[in-house]
C-alpha cells in the first residue's frame, strides 16, 4: 500500500522584482507551513521523504516540513514546476518503490488537478493545503486515474 501526501506550497510574495521561480514565501506562508507540519505530527501522518519543485517557494515549504518532521532534506524534481497532472503522475510513477509514504510539494493548478485525477474529488486547494491519498497499489509505477482514496485533507484556512 502506497500513501502520497500532496502539499501545495505556502503563501509566496507577489511583489514585483521577482521572477516567478524565485518568489520567496511571505512570513505568513512560513507560519502556515509550520502550522500544517504540526497538523501532520498530531495526525501521525509523516512521510518518509519529500519530493519538491525546485522553485524557491516550494523548496522553502518542503524544508520547513522536513525540518519540523525530522525528515531528510527534500529531493528536488524540475518536472514538478509548472506541471500538469499528467506530468505529476509521471513523477509519481517514477518515485522510489522502497518508500511507501512520500510527500510531494508542488504548485497549482497542477496539485488541484492531480488530486482530482487520482481520487475523483474536486477540492479547493489553497496555499499550504495538504491532502493524504492512500492507494491499494504496491508499486508507484501502477498508480493511475482514480486509484487513490482521499483519507485526510486540511488547510491553514481550516
């Protein structure tokens, strides 16, 4: 059985002077990431590793989760940045099989579309929202449309 934790990056600045890839988190975004990491701790839903887009806002979000949950530093995958749900499914299909619970930090609209693609559920996915998806599959390569079951969902907005 595989478990995937989808995490949309925390709130980032929209100030001018930054290219999209280098937008930093706002202070409120850093607080939200810490808050949501605590939610996972209370739920005892802690992934073994985190994979993230290398964009600054996703990487920082992943670092906050990894540090607070005592995980190794997040792995980056350039395909996650600005990815469609089909690209994200390809990323998932290539995750290392030795891990049964992986966190994936990405961007919208890809994360929202992926959640729908994997579970059939339509959810608003605000910044720093988390969605835990469980699969009956034992191999990441076999995961496809509507294979997953949304078992937990939360966001800083409640």
